């Protein structure tokens, strides 16, 4: 079946709707195509179960899909060429090759998934008008194939539905964009360019058939087209320069005579064969059979004195024809160039005020002998004696560097100890200042509360009450309330009574001997 690229989606939908009770296997060229077609058709619900099988799936999921499709009586499986070989699906009614196979052998393997061991089946190959060259390969393999036409009454377009679905779901939209790019890339990477021609694809209409309002950018295709145009321009300029050189040469030889008896020269034929032959005017064997030339040059036997200029022009034209593109500069080439010139990358040099380089003794060799040993690259291998001597000299500098580091560490410790001592002195001074605060402005507590003695609590209470009266008369200093003092007094009296009761013996009304006998009886019990 011959179909345009933008009609493939509608053709697949119509085919599934008209074969709901069949077991169908649909082959596509890329994994992302299979994934998108499966997801979008699951959203549209055609009325039969849908499955997908492609290379980027996990092995356990592949096995589950294979077993599910084998069990079912009616289903549609979208698959890449991963299912074209080595899988035995029982009772497959239709194999639909929605995308053109790579060659005739691939077609045979795909179609072999149906009509397995005394079973019947049908196979449908969908081709674009630019892919009809594969029919010759099928005829050479003696594969019987006949063309069928699409019934336009049964062909339903789902482009509007796809656009509405993708407008709601941005994840499906991204999947459609990936499917679009992957299909174009698969066509671009095919080896047989007589069958697969990227320039013949109508990408804009194909994107709209998938439901995309704007076709995605295909960067590699844009680069390829630019490179193709540049190559074409370069060829045109080379041909133009060669023709101009020929015209200049013919103008220089204007003193030669033109006659109609001698054979003519075809410049276009000479340009295609070689540039040097185009200037060989004495060789007339190649121009005997050609009469339809642009213009003919007839000349008699004569010599051209200016041979050096002539040879220079020929060499110039051959250089233009044999002009090659410069190789891109890679990282490996840059590294080789730096090694050859003995350039050390990522090396930082610090200079002092006098302009001399300051060496980092921890990373570079300090002694003169060590530098000479590093720079000497003439001798092969390692001179052990010289290396020993070099290490001895470097050891002196290493010990000196270590001593300097130890001294610097001690200086830092001393500095920290001094800072801590100063901080402690400051803290002591602040505490002493707090201790030496002048409290002479405060009133005398004996005058405010009265003198308290260790005698009777009643006297204390009377003195407190007296002092309170004095405070009321003389000053406004805060004092505790009278109620709290009374409660404290009563509590203290209770505690004293309890203590007195505990100290006194209990009177039972019996004699001492009787009390002891009573205690012994109670202990025996």
C-alpha cells in the first residue's frame, strides 16, 4: 500500500477499527514511535487491547508483554524490530509494517511472525512514494507482492482529536515530539539512500498528523542541509574558477589562427576528466567523436613560449580541485602539540617585587642539581647515583622547610596563649570592678528592720513590727506583708511543738518491768 507520510496515523487507526476481532502485529522503526503510538491510542480507546514491545523496556516487562500477547485471541501489539526475529507468536492474523524495512531480508523476518507452521496469515507493507525502490529488492528475492488501494470511505482522520489530547497533556506532547525526531533520525541513518531520502519527507505535515501544532526543531537535519549547501557552493566556485582560468588562457593565445579543418575541444568533457588535459591542445584523439561543443578552437602547429606560467596555472587549478577541508582541532592534537613544545599546562608562577619568580619549595625542586636532572631528557632510563645525590641535596632543603613549619607552629601557639591570657585578665578586671561597687547610698538594714537576736521569736516579731512602724514613718522602702510574717510565726511554733512531743517519752500507765514484758510479747508474736 502506497501512503503519504501524514496519512499514516489515520491509516493505522482505521485499520485497527476495522480489525477489532483480529490479532495484529504492527512494526515501526524506533522505540519512541512505538511508545507514543501506544500511549495516544490507549487514550483514544479503539475497542481492543493494546500492547507495546520495544528495546528500552526491562526484560521482565518484555516477557510479560510476550506472554500476554500470546494468550490473547484479539489484540494489537506495537513493536520495533526486536520482535522481528526469534519470537513465536501463535495465531497472528495480520503483520502490518507501518514503516519501511531496512532491506528485503528484514521484510521476510517481519512477515514471518504470521503464518507459522500450517497456519495462515496476511502481511501489509505501507510505503511512501519515495520508498518504492525497495520493490525491486523484493522482486529479486522472489517475494510475491501486490498493491492494494485504500478505501476512502473507511479512512477516518483523527488529527483534531490528537491535537486536543496533546493540548491537555504536556507529557504526551513531549512523547510526540520525541517520536517525530526519532523517525526522521532513523530515516537519516539508513544506508540505502535510494530508498530512504530525508529530503523527500514532508516534516511539517507529518508533525501536524501526530497532533503537534508546531513541528519540533531537528538540529542534525538543519546542520546536514547547511553542510550540503556549502558543499554545493564550493563545487560551483571551483568550476567557475577553472572556467575563468581556461578563458584567460584562451585570451592570451589570441595570436593563434582559427581554422575549420582541425578537431574541436569540449571544455566540459576536459574539466570532468582532468584539468591538465584541458590545456593539452595538441592531443586531438579525445575530441574526434564530439561535435556538439560550446565553442571550437582550431589552431595550427606552433609552440607556446611561456611554459612556466602555463604550468603554474595548471597546478593552481589542480590545487583548487583537490582542496580538502582542514581537520578539526581535537584535544588529543592540542596535547601532542604541547608535549612537543615542552609546555607545562596549569602551572602558576608568582613573582616578587624585584621581578624574580618565587618558588614553592613544597612542590618544586630547589637545588640546582635537581633542576638539571629534571631538564636533562637526552639520556634514557634513570641514573641511580645521580638520583641519590639529587635526593640528598633536596633532603637538606626539606629539613629546613620542616623546621620553618615547626617554628611557625610554635609562634602561632604562643600568640594564641597570649591572647587567652589577655582575655582572662580582662575578665578578672571586670569581675573585680563589679566587686568594688560603691553601696554606701543604700539605707542601713538595722535601722530599717531593727536588730535581730537569736532569742525568743516573739521578741523578733516585736522588733520587726517596731522597725516596720519606723519605716512607715521615715522611708518608703519595701517590706514584706504582715500576714506572711504571722504565718511564718505560727508555722515555726507548730514545728517546735512537734519536736518537743517527739523528745518526751509516752506514758502508758504501767511500770517499767511491765512495759518490757509487753514489748517482748509483741516481739514474739
